């Protein structure tokens, strides 16, 4: 890391899905609970992967100005209906589906997340910079007892990452310079977007965020300012 960086960085902006919380394991857990309640069964691991696979394509038309802004709860709902149809799940009432859609509000944090954030907060402002909407992210913070200072990101910017507007709105609201904000993510694509927008970058490796046979995001694919194995390691490397 650039020796001057620790003194320059004032705030850490965190991606959430996959970086702070385990979306896959949590969605599988809620799917299995729904199956116990309703008797409707499927391969919930495959279902979670297929539902998540709709995530990036559903945001693309909004980033390109082809579709008006809607928040991630709306996109998750649309993507859930697509996935339910693809898996030919029958017998689920709308109330069941609405409950399942809120699985994204109940995602469990990675074991190191709360401890690492608490350490980092002693030295830095810590905020979310997620594609998740505010209500969703607040629920995640409360569920996981995560000590963030503020909820920022796509809904505030009215644009999804990796569009520059998502990153630069966060920088502006913090009243900092781009070089004073470090994006923390477990996704190389997110860090590429942040770097192009002029932010510093911190890569945290989450080797099972896509399941036990994960093939992507297992190593840094850019010259990120810091690379860490988890949030506690990140705190140590940033002197917190």
C-alpha cells in the first residue's frame, strides 16, 4: 500500500452483499425454512444461485438509462418471480413469496464482520456503499449488530454500482476528497468501478461467497491499495 495512504484515508465505504454478509447461505436457510412450512421443496442452493444471477442483469438497464430507477427490493421481487417460474415452484402463496423476498433483509454477517468493523470504526468513518436500498441495509445492520456510521449507496445516489455516480455521491455526502475514501469490497468489479471514480481500494477475499465451488473473486485482479483475508486482517493492515 502507498505509505501515504493511511494518513489520507478518512472513510471506508463497504460493499455489503458478499463482503459484509453471507447472502448465499442466508437465502438457502430461509428457502429451507419456507419448505418446512409449506412443503414446497426444491434445490435451494441452486435456487439461491439462480436468483442472484438475475441481480446484475436487472440493474443494467437502469445504469444505462433505459429503465427508470427502482430500488433493490423491487428488483429482487421481479427476479424472484422469474426464478420461481424457472424452477416451476407451485403452491406458494403471495405472502410466502413476499416473506422469501425479505430474506435479503435477514442475511447473516460473516463471523469477522462485526469485530473488524468495530476496530476500523475507531480510526475511520465506516459507511455502507451498497446496491441495497436503505430499508434493506438498515435491517441488515440491525440484524447483524454491525456498527456502521451511516447508510449510503445506490438508493441515495439513484444509481447502481459500478456507475461512477454511486461512488461519487458517497464521497460528496461525506464532504471528503476521492482519495480520502476507500472502497472495501470482495468483488474485483466493484473495486474497478471505485478506482475509475478515483477512490482508493481495499480487497477482502471471501472465498465461499458463491458457495464451496467458487471460481471467481478468489484473488485480486487489480493493483488494489490493500488486500486482506477478512475484516480483522483489514483492520490490522490499516492500523486500526
